[in-house]
């Protein structure tokens, strides 16, 4: 173990595809739901700030060729301290720092994006958030899975049914037709219980297959590099690996 960098607070470190750099978020000291996106060389050199106003919902998403990073950001003009602040997906060029707003104001809220194997598209969930002041909870509404084509800016809905509780997507690193969707919802009196599940969604046909039973114990899926299987946590102490046909 060795210290790479301690110049700024760090969270959610993510290796670049070639393992030469690490992207990470630096959380705001004001606890206002935002963070800064940095990249640093693996030896601790060349620390660079790439973006402000990031929403630290998940890990930064490197493109397959390592030239770009996709992340969730607070929409311009939104109050950062609000849990319901509207979000958007942005892509930053690691070399130049130039940014592209992928979803703009077409969605009120978006999930962390996942790159296609070829790096030309991004998959994500678009949804709205509604606050129930009587119960003190925030609920998701009108959720669906979308694909953004970077070259044209086209946004295509690929889920045939409502997926209000889709919180994450994970595109296979190898197969275009394999997209995992992680579902998370709160239930029970006072919304004190969680229910989770993993679906397989075909981005071409929109067909969905349930891969796990609806359960309070399933964690988000993580692909193997060759796309042959994925892993997830079940409960507090079990790691499961599922092979695909």
C-alpha cells in the first residue's frame, strides 16, 4: 500500500482503461450534494481538475479508449444544496477539459451513465423525483432507459415498459446486446425497507429478462472484463457470480 495523492479529499477512485490514471471525486466540504471531478496519474503526478458541479452518485465512467469521462452533473441554475436538484449527463475530454452536455434539460433527473463497448453511446435511466413531505421521502416517477448517441446527440428510449425504480445501468464491456439494469425501491411503513433486483435489457429489441428475484438484499452488478459474467453482493456477506449463456 502506498499513498498516491492527498492534496484534496478523494472518493470513488476509478482506474483508466490502461491503468495509467485515476479519476475520482472530491466531495464538497459544505455537504451540498456536489463534488469536483479530478484525474491524477497513478504515480501521483499531474493532478488536474476536470469539472465542477458533479453529482457524486456513483463512480466516474471512463470511455473504453480512456479519452473521455462521463458523469452526472447538477443542471445550471439549480440550487446545489437541494436533494431534488435537477441533473444532467456530461462528457469531459480528459486531454483538453472541454465538456459536452449530453442530456441538457430533456430530463429532470438522470442516473449515472454507462458506456457502450465501442464508446460511441451512453446508456442511462431518465426519471423524475417527487418529494412526499408528509412521509419525508423522495420517490421516483416515470423512469425509463435511454441511449444517447454522442456523434448525433440523438436520445432513444429502449425500455418498452416503465422502470421507475431503475437507479443504475451497466453495459457489457464486450456485447452490445447485454445491458444490466439495477432496480431499487423503498417499501413498508415509513418506507423503511428496500427492494432490489437486476434485469437484462436488450438495447436493440427492448426485451427484458429478470435475472434475480425481487429481494431486499441484492446489490448493483459489476461486469467481468470479458463480458461472460457479472458479480453482485447478496446480503452482508455473500458475493454471487452469474455466468451468461
